[in-house]
C-alpha cells in the first residue's frame, strides 16, 4: 500500500539545485491540485482518498542562497478551498465551451439591440424622443460588443499558444486561466444587458411642443392700456381666471393674441401657454384635442377615447404644471371639469383668460376679474378710420373731412366697424355719398339693443354698400360654410357660376374674372379676409353672423337659407324645413345616412361636406330636387351614389373629392347640365365607358391624385387614368379647367400630345411610372396655366431631363441658359414625395414664381438646386417662396446649402419646415440670410 511517505518527494541533495526559480515553476503544483479537484467533481473521491493523496505533500527547493524551504498541504487545507479552487478551475476547463457560448450570446445581444433600434426608429419617425435609459443601454451594448470582440481575438491567440507550447505549459495555463475568467464575467455582464433590453416596453416618449407658440396677429390701435391692465392682473396671486368681454369686433381676439405672444418676449414661471379657439358652437372634443396637443400626444388612440377619459388625462397632465389657458371666442358657459381643466387658484398658481361677448358669461364662468375691452377712444378711432378711408377720398372735397368725422363717430369706436365702413367709404368722393351714409347709419343703428343693435346694422351697411345684387348674393353665399372655414377661391367662384350668379359674361374666362373681382371687392370691404395663402379666403365670425342674420330675418331673403354647420347633427333636419329653402348647408356634422325623399322644388345648393360619418344616401333621396344646381359631398365616406341621381337634370356642380366612391354610376349620363366635376383624392378606380364624353357641358374636371392605378378594365368599365379616358376628356368642347393624375409613361405621352388638354391643365400628378428611370419635363412648358405639379412613388426615376429653347438639346450645364427663359412661369406649387432615386430638382430654376415646395422621403436627394445652376444666367429661384417643407432627405445634409438669400424671405412670410438636425447643419450665404429666415423655421 502506498503511504504519504511513499509519495514524499526526495529531500536535500536529491533535488537539483536551480539558482533561478520563478513563480511559474510552482505552477505544476497548482495544475496538479486543479486536476485532482476537477477529478473529484467528476468521480466523487471519498475523503479518505483525498487524505491519502494529500496527507503530507511537501516539496523542497534550493533557492539562490542554497536554503531549503518546504510547502505542505494537508487534508484540512483542501477541505477549505475545494469549492473555491474548483470554480477557478472551471475558468480553464470550460474555456472552450464558454467561448462558444460567448459568440452565441453576442449574436443574441446584437439581435436584441437591432430590435430595440427598430422600435426607436419607428418612434422617432413619429416625432418622439428616445428614452435616456434606452440610449444608455444601447451605448453599453456597443461598448460590450467591442470588448467581446477583443476577447474573441484573445481566445484565438490562446489557442495558437496552446498549439505551439502544449496544453500543460505553465504560461499557457496562466493565460487560459486569465482569459477564462474574463469570458465568464463577460457572459454574466451580457446576461444582465439581455435582461435589461427585454424589459423595454417603451423606448421613446413624445417630444413636448414649445411652451409658447406664436400666434399671427396684426398691429393694434388703442389696446395698450387694456393690455397693461390684463398683464397686471395676471401677476396678482388671487386672480386665477380673467374674463375679457366686449362687443364683437372690438379687438378681444387681437388683445388675447398680444398676451399670448408677450410670453415669448418676457420671462415667466409658467410651464406652458395653451391657445384654443372655442367658437360659437363649441365642440368640447376638439377643445380637448387642441389642449392635449400641447401637453400630450394627440394620436388616433387618444382621439378614440371617450370625452370623460380625455378629461381625466388632461386633468392629470395639467395638475402637474403651471399653465396659462387662453380660450378665445367663448359663447356659452363651459364646464372646465368636463373638459379636464383644473380651475386656476392660488394653490396651483395657473391662469385662465377667455374672451366673450357677454359680461354675464364672465360671472357664470366664475371669473375672478372681469375686464371690458372697450371701444376705441375718439382719437384712436379717427386715426384708424383715416387709415382705411385713405387721403384720396378725404381730400377730394373740403366738406368731406367734417362729414367723415360724423361717419367715424357713428362707428362707436368698434374697430371692425371702423375698418369695414372705412373701406366702404374709401371710394366715396362726393359730399352726397357721405351724407347718405350718415343717414343710413343713424337710422339702422338705433333699432337693435345690445350687440345686435350695434354691430349687425353697422356691418350690414357695408353689405348694402356693395356695388350690385350679384356681389351681395355672392357674399351671402359664403355664409353657407362653417365658422373659421377657409374657402378656396377657385371652387367658390365655380359654385357662384353654377348657381347662376355670374351669368353677365357668356364666356367662362369672363365669368371667372368677374368672380375674382367680386372676391377682391369683398376683401377690400373687410367682409372677407384673405389668408397668408392667397388661394383662400375666410369670414370673420361676426361678419358671418351678420350674413346669417340677413338671410334669416331680412325681407326677401328670409327663410331661404337653412344653415346648421358644425352643430353635431347625427341626422338631417326635418324635411318640412326643406320645402321652401333655396340653399342648405349641413357641413361638418355627424350625419351617418340620408334616407327618404324630401320635396325641395326650390333647392339650388346642398352642401354636405365634412360629414365624416356619412356613408349612404338612399335611392329616392334626389327624386324631388329638380332645380338642384350645386351638390357637394367632399370629405365624406360615401361609397356609391344612388341611381336616382339621374333626376338631377339641373345639376351643374358635383364634388365627390376625398370620398370612398370607387365607381361612378352610369346614370350620371343624365346630368347633361353638369359643368364642374371634382373627384380629387377619391378612391375612384373605374368610370363607365363613354360617361365623361357624354357630359357635354363639362368645363372643369378635377382628377388630381384620384383613384387606384393598378386596376384592370372589366365589363366595359375603364380603369382610371388610361388612354381612353384621355380621349374622352379631349372630346369635351367646353373643357376649361383640368387637374389630372397619370400613372404610366404611355398615358403621359398621349396626354401631352393633346394641345387642348395641355392648355386646360391647372394641376398634374405623376405617379408610379414603373420602369421609367428618366422623365422629360420639357413638354410641360406648353401648359401655360399649370399651377400644381406633384410627383409621387416614382421609385425608379433617377433624373429629370429638360430640353430648353425648343432646340431638342438636353440641358447638361446651366451656365449657357438665357436668363429670360421662364418655362414654368405659372407654376406655384410643387410636391415631390417618395422618389427614392432622384438626386436633385435643378429644373426648379425655371419656376420663378414658385410659392410652395414640399420634398419628402427621397432617400437619394442630395441637393435642391444642382451645382453650377447659380451660374445659369442670373436665374433666381425661390424669390416668391412662401412655404418650404423638407423631410426624409438623409443625403441632403451632404450639401448643407440651399439656394436662398435674404431676398428670398418674401417679407418674412416664408415658412420653412423640416427636422431640427437638418436646420442646424444648413450653410447660409451670410449672417443676414440666417437672421431673416430664423423666425420662419418650424421643426417637425
């Protein structure tokens, strides 16, 4: 039997003398211990076995000085360190296995990182901001990837060392132990990262809007003292709610605008300033949505919530903030709790200011302070009146100056009345005109108490002073549209024409020019307001109320209008009311269906736009409307038209734009008087063969961005956008205005070959064009009336070619261009979307009057105007630009430059929209240009 003595190593002289022994010479001992402990774990040696092996284990070595020392390991020592040493032994024994696991876990971590990055990317495309903890985790993962890759490289070196030195070489064992320990720890760290990454339910949050957003406003006259009073009240701790009341048109909204914008100019302790227009027919859900846009994220999920749940969310958000709530145009008591607004008090230190025409409403709302917005003083009134009348009229006769003061005094200091009457009198140059004005104003103004007695008669004088019955009819027609609704001038004129207002001229051009002249007359009389986009006009709400007052109360117009817009209707008003009515507007309601057969012998206009729930009109509904001339169903969910639309033999205007209609009924062939047909942005995919050509009186056809383009003709129904439809349009004798969408190169070629269609085209949308890598726009220069041009989903389009000067030579450089060449003189709007391969839009230098430019989701777009174009004969693009919107253009940052200078700002009206990162990297011609455009930028 072997004993410890038998296993004892030789002592003294038996051991060779090694004058230079290092720590590595002891490593065989460590290796033996590691082996035995590992073997113990594999074979479960008993304690007696271990005692036998390690009863007395001693070594003797000679050191440099010849002395002898011994190392002894006993059974008790082994029992204490067995587990610890085994764990360390695993660093070596499991190194190969752990290295494989390391690579696997690294791949899993990369996959998880990619998943998180995709979630972050989707959220950021929705204008959200990644969470700090998510960004921190991504950074740690990237660092971990670098460290693990280094470990993998170190492992490869260890394997090579093993091959060269052998597995039992002391140096290899040390490096294996060190590497194994690092690998094991990295596996633990990676497991922690994996656990953290899997717990990210939310990776980004909504980017909060600006605490204060500037509201556009006009310079004021005479409101300075009232403004100071309101601002001082805001600084009083016990004043939480302020009510501003006064007559319509006195300047309440203007004052509230000044208050809002002053928060941008001064320091304050409020977290957010919220502006909401309530309007006469308040829609509390719309109010809630506008508030939530400032304190939350108003997405479809939010909009689908109940009003009660929205109120809870708003309350929770606002309770954590010091807010200023500005509610404009309050007409009736609003329950703040129902909306979700915490009533301002000394505890939350928030503020609420609202405007109203009723002093009583201030008390009903519980205003802590009521401030009347008074009419202007005489001095301010006279200054304002002179400004709008003008010196030509005031100096045209010595007697007029005194008479003008009398007229100004009849306005009672009401700014809206002063402006309106002043504009009306601007062309009056005889004393007799002024004396007549004084008599009418004095007679009418005393008949109505309160607001109705003061405001409407004054405004009605402007109505009475309109130059003709035609202009008055056009003015009253505008009251059919909802409050704060922007009316498109061209469409409004088309409706006037179809109603028969503008029949003074036989030709279409003459009628349209007359229509634009009437709009100018109404704008100059302040009965219509022109927006920043000159294609639109709108009513001031007081003026609209006055117009409705005329149609409901005054003489021959009484009872001829039925207007219930934005009233929350879910069904049409009683048909009894329709019997004598000439014009009905039920716009912006929630009507779901129209059934029955109302008898409307006199009805000439029916407006049902913006009923977003309207899906069905039953057959028979149009049976007894023989004189209906204008029918508008835009922005509804109408799927099909009833067959009895064939009864509308007098119909001249039909608007089906932005509807769900996919097929036009063949019965429309009976609409032989139809002059305007609008199908823009509808789902229309097929039109019966011969239908369009049978509508012989058509003057305007709108098919901009219309229909599905991959449909196949079936059963004699033509797929929208094919060459047959082009031929039918070409056959229309009276066609004057056309917007069209083209989805293939062959149809485009056929369309351009028609001189008639080219001369009629106002807007054209080019889509898809499968397989077309280049597009020549030279032919479009013959479209002299072209205003809108869109290119969408042209995935294969790489370049836009242009043959200039009619010489058939493709333009390669721009330095030789004639500076007088303006091929797209009338082009005002351009939209380029999802043209992935397009690199620039240099051809835009030929559009000197471009006002609106939108470029989005064009991955390869490197520049707007190409290099060298600045040498192209002093062509100056973008001098008329009003709005520039750039989004989803990752390569544009490489250029960092736009063809803009301080002269391109269009007197400060330009609005530039894009991502903040893109804006920060732009290079400007000079500091003045940057300063000019800085206030115009809006981040998205």
